[in-house]
């Protein structure tokens, strides 16, 4: 089995520890990461622009960088001919959680898994809860609890090997204090944040706008509720065919 690792945050310690986990699963693993931050790009791909691949020579494991999106990284693993086609894709470890369907359709971490799932390659997205200054620090520092997190990822991945249905993405979220957390399998909430756009004025007197998310009330039993209220590790499988609503199709067909 060939395991490929990617993410959307670039060359962080989260990527390194996931690559270390992959090495325990596959001695011939490799990682391809975006050369720049690519959060919230979903499954976007790069067209009409040159892509460049470089090996991160300072890294001990085979880690490569591409000046593209997480989905581009997966495409490189599958189609470039530079690598052995992956049998499994692991994405992360994302700096911050990826909860709700809203995140599922916007996260670059999950977008890489979506790209893999279209080609029936099993894919698991891993995210770790971080907030504020701690979140910023983790872009550059060696992560705390990295060995415990790495070992938990190895254990979960081994449990899931051979059990992921085709065209399915597994979304795993770790709370900050995950060591003794229970593992649950909740449905995704529809949305975690409500967007807020704030108008500000620059030093020259011109307006600009800053968009960010404001927490909304979470429904009991959802991944957001289990994560934030019960402090659980959430594992949520989502089929790429989940967007097909049979009742809606029937309703639309009736109009014709």
C-alpha cells in the first residue's frame, strides 16, 4: 500500500507528524504539500498557470512542495508520473478543526480528500483544535502532544484501513485535550459559523472589509455539538454522493 500525505497549511509540524504516522504504515510513503497557505480553497485546482515541484531538502522524510492547491497535490501524486499512485491519502493535520458540512465544502484539507475520493482512493482528513495565539504559533513551532497525536492517528488509520467505502471521505477532528476523549460518529452539522463582514477604514481614509466567522448555536448530536460540548474525537464519513437529494430530484422532475 502506498500512502500519500498532504494538507492545506503548507510545511507545518502537523504535516511532519502526519508524514511520520504514514511512515509507520508505509515505508515508501511521500508527502506533497502546497508551498503557500491554502486554507479554505476547497477542491480548487490550478489551470492556465505553471506548476512547479520541489523537494524539501531540509526534511528527513520525502516531502515535496507544489505551488498549487491541496487538490493539485493529490493530482500530482496520481497523474504526474513523478510518484507511485497512492492507495490511500491522508490530509492534515490541519491547524484548527474542520466541522460541519460548511467546512466539508470549503476546507482545503478536506478538498484534497475529495479529489482522491473521485478516483476511488480512500482518504482521511485530520484536524486539531487550536485557537487564537496558539493557532498562530502552531504555523511555525514544533507541536505539543505531537507523539500522542501521531500515535492516535496511526491507530485510527489502521482501524479504518480496508473499511472506507468508495467515493467516501472520512473527516476526523481532535479536540485540544484528546488523550482521554471518547470517539463518536456524529452526523455533520449544516454550518458552524455565520459569516460576518466588518467595514474598516485604512490610514488613507479608504474603506476595506474584513470577513470572519461567528459561532452559531450547534444542534445536539451533530459533530459540532459532540466536539465542543462533549469534547469528543469526531469521525464523520461523508459520501461525495451525499449531495444528491432524491426527494428534490423528484420535485424538479415533476415540473417537466
